[in-house]
C-alpha cells in the first residue's frame, strides 16, 4: 500500500468474542480501513457481540462485510431483515453460503452450494429490494454458484439489483488456472474469479457488466477519481 499510494483500499477484521474487539475495529478505521470484514463469527447474527459490531459500523459510517453460513458463521439468516430494519444506519454487505442460498425461497441450510431452479421470493432478493442499507458481494464459489444454477433468474436478478451488487474475487487461485485453490467439484482446476466474470459477461450487457465489476465498488468505497483497475 505504501509503494502504490492511492491504488489499494483495505478493510479491518478481528475476533468479535475478544474483549478488545470493538477497540481493535475502531483503531483499524482510524488507521485507514474503509470497512469491517470479511467477518466470521461462530454465533447468531443477533448475538450481543454482533449487535455491538453493527452499532460501531453505524457510528463510524463504514460498511460491514459478513460471511453468512448457517451453523458456522452469523447463523440465523432468516432474521436478517429484522436486523437490517433495526440498524437502519448500518450498511450491510452480504456474502457467502447462506446469503447466496437464500436467493431462492426454497433453502436447505445443510447444502452449501445448492443447485436447480430458483424459487422467487428468497430472503436475499427481498433484502436487496426492501432495505437501502443492504448490498451484495458477488464473490467466491457461493456467488458464482448462485448465478450459474438458474441463468434465467440470474439475468433478471442482476438487472433488478444492479445498483446494489459488487464483484469480488475471494479466490485462492494463484495463476488464473485454479492452482492453489481448495474448491473441488465443478471448479476443480479453474479460477473462481475468472469463472464468475465469464458468467457475468454472459448474463449482462456491457454497461451492466461494467457497473457490477467496476463502477459500484469504486464509487461505494471512494477510490480516487480517475482510478483505473
């Protein structure tokens, strides 16, 4: 960051159960972080530790990027609409398995990467429509899988929420061909980020592709004027 001034922005993170968690996060923002995350927490999304996080994010006017994964991190995803309503001044960026599984109204929380047709009316879809303070992160295999499982639904979803979604990589690949990545199955030997970009190109027009992959994030996180990725 010091060598490439103005090119990078960073988030800050901590263990929410630690006694000094709030002071650590506060100091991270004071030192230049633009948000909290990616945060994992082996408790419920409405637990006291999580609520302190939401309050601090509102106080410091930074977003919180959360890894939602039932029975693993920020459990109780179906209660997120109530939390988003209660913490109207907190900006949430949804990410990971539960966030993207709930793109459908029919969800089996035991399945990390569901397949098959998406049933309209999912919690994630409603959150993006009904709450101005909720955004979505298209990264990782969870995001890629949600786009690939029902392309007709995905096209309309991306258009419907075009101002609320941002591309991210969250990819362990070290060479663009899947080396170093832990994903198996459909992504074995492939780069998660590249596969997601290919899908986004297929599912959007050039203007929407640029908005999702560049414009939303650079505007939202305040990259310097004239920044070119």
